[in-house]
């Protein structure tokens, strides 16, 4: 039943992939994740790998389960008795008897009663299947991180566009004030020229930010593997995440206990260990039984019931080094799997510590940059008041607007960095999907 459900989900995913999703006008992060989970080729590949591994698991399990089959034949034949070493006086001079009918129809049951190698092999493939299932879960974590990162990039581009739009509006206001004061003879042409240059510069930057926003949305649509379009908006603050720093020791333990890619490597190591035991067990004797029951005779109308029960005990005596070679090969696989697990453990520790450090730093950056934006806005207001009072020319205002632009950029960059650091931390401890798919 479970396999049928997996096949149904896989078929639905393929069908959705063949008909790319249409993005809503206002795309939330949750909607983006749902679309990515339906369309992602990463998930389809992981699911295909799980299906393939599940098939191998079922094949290995069949080796330790009973096998029941039916066989029947009807034939007409002759036999040359001298040709097989039988001499019977009085039989035809050629020694050939027949033709005669031969019919046999029966049900045959075979079962291994003792086969440690097959048992360990089945357990090994069970661990391989667990590894494939965990890798499918890890693929969802990877997709979640990719979607959140792309969504954050789109939010950053949109925030940059909005900030530049506001800055352009303020610069236009300054230019209009300067132009009016020029007509009144209380401002110089240089002031008007300077103000107009600022307007043009900000307008160019705004146009560039508009294009950056379009490119970011197209990149997001591509990651979602939906219809490639920029005709939608992003505005979901959930992408920035929540929460502050975490205890490093607790985070490391949580990561090693929950990250599906690390648990998958542990399952791969177990699979290699069991496969090694399976090969070593081929040196042990095996015991099997074969039973059959059916009808035997000359034709389907002329037959009698016959049956047989056989027990078979086998054990290898000399295999010319085959088993020893298989053991060495599997030991290499085990060592490779162990090295991959240890390497991933070190990588996870580095990712967790880096992500925690990134969140700590980004929180400070957001706080500082937000304060700076407030101070810069206050400076713009004060410098404009001084200009309107005729205390100074508009150089102060233009310089203040430059510092406001820098402060806005720094705040947007810090907010993006914090969101990305939180996403990396969620991924590092194996909870990206849980954190963002709410």
C-alpha cells in the first residue's frame, strides 16, 4: 500500500512538472515553497532514486521468502536406450522405444530455511532504502533553502527599488524648491544644476533597481520551475525569518540528530557493514527445502498424482579467492562510506557555527543600520530647513541625501543578510522546511 502511495505521488509530481504552474499575482513564501515542491527536478530525481532503491530492497527480500510456481509440459518423444547405456534383450534392434506421451503438471515450492548471507543482504538493502528516503527528505531541505534565498533576493531588489523611488521623490522636491528660489533670486543657478544632477542620478539608479527586481523575480520563477514570468509581486516578510542566536552545543546536537543528509550517510554505513557480513556469511552452510506436487502420466487424461520433498544442505569448500576478493571490495565501500559520513559531520559543524555567527552579526548590523537610517532622515530634514531659511546652499541637502541613500542601502543589505543567515541556520540544523512552510 505504501509503495502505491509513493507511486501515486511520483506520478502526480511528474504530471505537474509537465504543466508548469502559473504564479499568483501576489506570491507568498508558502505558495512559492508549495510550487517548488510540486515542480522541482531535484525532488523528482530523489524520488526516482527512492523508487529504484525500494525495488532493489524488494528483490533482496524475495531471496528469504518462499517461492511458489507452477510448471507443466506435454510431450511426445522417443528414447535410444543403448545411447544412454541401457541394453534390454528383446527390445527393437535399433534400441529405440516410442514414440510415447509424457505429461507432467505440478506446483513447486522452494524455501531457504537457513541462509545468513541472504538475510544480511536483505538488511543491507533495507538500510540503503532508508538512506534513499532520507536523501529525499534532504532534497526538500535543499529546495526550501534555494527558494527562501531566491525570495529574499527578490525582496531585497524590491526594497532597493522602493528606497530609490522615495529618494528620487525627495530629490525632485529639492529641485523644485531650488528652481522656485532661483526664480525669486535667492538661490544660484549652481544650486539648481546640482539638484537636477542629483535627480537624474537617482532616477538612473531607480531604473537599474527596477531591472534588478525583474531579474530577481525571473530567477525565482526559474527556481520554482514555474512559467517564467516577472508578472507577480513578492511581499512576504516571513522570508526574513524570526529568532535570534542559539546555543552552539544544542544546535550541533540538533543538527546531527535531525539533518536527513547526515542520517542518510549513517544508513549508508550500516548498509555497507551489513553487506560485508552478508559476503562473509557466504562461507557458512545453507539449508533449503524444495517440495512439489502434481500429476504425471502420458496425457492429461491418463496420469497419477506424484510428489517430492527434498532438503538441500550446501557449503563452500574452495572458491578460488572469490569470497576473499568480495570481502576486500566491500571493506573499501565501507571505508569510503565512513569517510563520507565523517566529512559531512565536520561540514555540518562548520555550517552550524558559521550560521550562528552570521545571525549574531546580522542582528547587530540591522540594529545599527536602522538607527543610521533614522539619523540620516533627520539630517535631510534639518539640512532642508537650513536651506529654506537661507542659512546655506543646497550642498548640505544633497550630501545629506547621499548619506540617506547609503544608509538605506546598508539597512536593506543588513536585513537581507539577516534573513539569509536565519535560513542557513535553519538548513544547518535540518529544519528549513519546518521553519518556513507554516
